[in-house]
C-alpha cells in the first residue's frame, strides 16, 4: 500500500515513500535483497568512521533464531510482526574500539545505519517497521549481547501486505493519513525555542 508523505516542501521520492506499515506478506526475501539491506547500512556515516552498529538478523528459514527475536517483542507488536519474514535487532557498541572511551554518538550512528537500511528496503519494494516495543533485557540475555553493547531497536522487514489482515484498531492506524509537526516547531535559531527565520 503506497502512502506517500504529504510534504509541504520538496523532498526526494524515496523519503516520501518510506513509512512504517504493519501489514506484511509472509513470502520470504530473496537472498540478494537481504544482503543489500546490510550493504546500505554498511555505508552509513559515523563518528571517526567507528561504525558502531551491529545487527542480529533472522528469517523464518532459521526458525530458532527468528523465534528468539520474535519472543522479545511486546504483546502489541507480536499481533502483527509475526508475519514479517525478517526480524532484525540493531545494537550499538558504546565504547570506541581504539581506546575504550565512551562513544556518545554510538546510538546516533546506529540510527543512521538503520535509516540507510530502511531507505534501501523502500527502494527494493520492501517495507521496514522499527519498534521500540520489546524487552531489552530479555534480548540482551537471550541473544547473549555482551557488555559494552546496547540493544537499540527491533525492525520487521518484508513485502507489503493487505491491511485487512490486521486487527481493527491497527487497520485504522494503517489507513489514517500521515502527520508530522511543521518544521517551524522544531527548527530554532541559535537561541533555543525561537523559531528560525529560515523556515518561516
């Protein structure tokens, strides 16, 4: 289902087409498309080229791995994410590799890699839905994530499905118009809270 952003100013088509649906077809991803997602993530920018992102990824072809990730999701996300053929958990390395000092940009940079992955998915005719609703400590334990690494977000990836398969309340959310704050609400001048004249 296409649901392009009603942008008030010009943005590239790929950005306008990216959104986070919940209706997935269960058909598997082709291996080349799966690899393409992570190649896109690989080329994200990062502080000092640290590349702090890591990904735990599973398809239904590897059921034990898939179920381990699926079992960490919140009840609300389980109601729809079980149909996605791919589940991914993004993880950030919190310390710089060279000297072990804290990398305060690790979460930001991991988010950059995920956005690359999500946009690549959109370009391939796939959809990706990022989720904060999962048990972080269970993921840390079940997936044996070591100290110094932080689970960030779960991501469901797959082909678009029919919203009719969703529970009523989720179908309504799927079909409602997309909304965002106007840019003058979050772009300030050099003084906090004072809207920038550049975006009026």
